[in-house]
C-alpha cells in the first residue's frame, strides 16, 4: 500500500501572501510572473498542473501552501476577446460560477477556500464518555488520517492549493492568495452524498455549497468521504483531523445514514446506538465551542407506482430529528426536502439529476451508468440549494453569511435542467463511489 501524501512540507506564507501575474502586458509590482512554460513542481511551488496549460481549458494552476483558510482573488479578462470562466478548487469544489467579461474588460472575483493535508498536528483527546461499543481514544499529534488507497491521488490531501479554470473561454490575468483567520469554518462530516467527489460524473452537495457563501466571511471545509459511517469516520481519524483544526465558533455539520444502516461492523441501530453516536459527535463539537448541526440524509431515488418516493432510509432520519430535539441542536431536514424535490422531478425527469448515462458517454465506459444514490453536478447543485434553505431557517447566524443575492429555493420548483449548466472537469471515472 502506498504511503499517505506528504504533509507538512509547504512553506510558510510570504508576508504579502502569494501573487501571480499571468498578463505579460501589465506590470504588477511584487507579483511572480507566470508564463505558459511555468509548470508546477514541488521545487518551484507554483505552476500549471496535471498536464495542462493556459490555452486549453480546463486548465489547472497549483500553489504550495500550508493547510488553513485562504482568501483568493482572481482577475479575469482579456484585451483581445471576451471571456467566460468558472472556477473550482481542489477536488472540483465550486467557487465561482459563470463569470463573463467583454473584450478589453476585466473583473476581480473573490472566494475563500480551505486547504488541508492528512497530518494531525495537534493532539486530540476525547472530551466525553464512550459512544456505543467503539470508544473514542485519544489521537496523538504526528499521526495521519487513515486514507483509502484511492484518496492518495485526491487533490484535497496534499500540500498545495489547486485551482481549476474552465468554461468556454477562461482567461486569468492575476491570482492573489492570502491566509485568513478569525472567520468561522463550516466543517462537513458525511459520506458520498456530501464529499467533494474527485471525478466526473459524480458530485455531491458539499462541493457545490461553497459558491453560495460570501467570500471572506466563512470557509467550507469538506471532510466527508465516500462509504463512511459515523463509526468509520471516527476510526479513520477523520473526525480527529477535523477537530484538530477547529476553533470556537466553527460549525460541525453531520450527515450520515446511508451506510450506517447496512449490516456489518459499522452498523448502528437508529433509535439507540445511532442516536448515541450523534450525541457523542455533538458533545465533541460543543466541548470545543463549536456549533453542531444535524443534516438528515436525502432519499435514494426510489418511486412507487404512484410517483411517490419510497423511504429506503427507514427510521434513521426520524432518529436524527429526535436527537436534534433532545439535544437542542439545529436539524436541516434534507430528507424531507429531497422527497419534495424528487417528486417534483418525477420518476422520469429525476434520472437527469443522478448518475444515469448511456454506455460510451465517458472514456472507458463500456456499460450504462445507473446509480440511484449518487448525483451528477445538477442534482448535487439542487441538493446544495436545499441545504442553503435549511441553513437560512435553522442556523440563521450562518444564513446571514450566504450570498445576499442567493434566491430562496423551493424544492417543489427545482431549477429547469435546460436553463442550468456547469462545465465538466477533465478528470472522469466509471468507478462508482463507495456506498449506496
């Protein structure tokens, strides 16, 4: 088995942050000049990455930075033509949606991004009692998150910030990266329905929601991973890593159920051990003056003959609702909203929100993809809008940090697919994520 990604080697931030000038016609004092030949290496610490360059979108630009939160400013535009740019970070995390500039024009866009690696630098000790049969041992500093082999290639466990530029005509003039402290971080703990899915056509709501928040006001830190359960997320030290980076005033969003309900060593019974584990997670957060938030899991795509959603998650959403009420913890009822959303689409149209594609849609795809649990980008985006709706109603202090022009979302009236678009990333896979 390969070793975890190297951690702890990124340099300290320069006093003025990192600044890069991509436009040879403009002099920017204190900026590093980037040319088409600036290819990323660990030694240079910046450059075009993943075998791409600035002339063929999507292209990637990486910078070695220590883990933490960063405010990023990207100046877009071209003197010779109009531009259209979408920006994603790390594993396809949506930061900036479609931005257009006219010929000769430019615009500066801003976003806040969380960067991490797999090394646990601060010891994490349990603050409460045992949870179920799997007690919470202390995690010393110097240990790593127990990554799965496929995660070693993910862009969110390394020593660099990777930005993806796509759409019909992206053009970057400059990039500035500044460390930011003193703002809340929203940590996401969950499974494949939350994770920053690394490859097309899979997607999840956690990688869409960063674009909905005001830059410089909050950072979204998505620690979810496919196939996870409450037990496994803790046993693999993902929770310890998250807690080691948390500060008072941060949030911990918790969404698990799809895999916890399955038989095996990570199984939890809804009204007993599942609720106990939720309580333990909440206690760990509160002991660090974090604010826990429960998110009930969305339905799978299952319809009865009358077009109504079949509840395959059984008692788990209700158990989380009860736990939230008993512990005085906000509950974002994504389960209830997803029922309304799916039934608004109906059995036929809902396939366009999930990973349903005929054979040969993607390279190496010899068979039809037919997944009624995992979403494509459109479905993930609509679920993220449901979560934003829940944040506004259940976590109003955080809701005030959403984009002021983000419209209210009615799950009963989803965005028409015909009027929605998001460029696909270059990295694709036909391998289904863990979990179902």
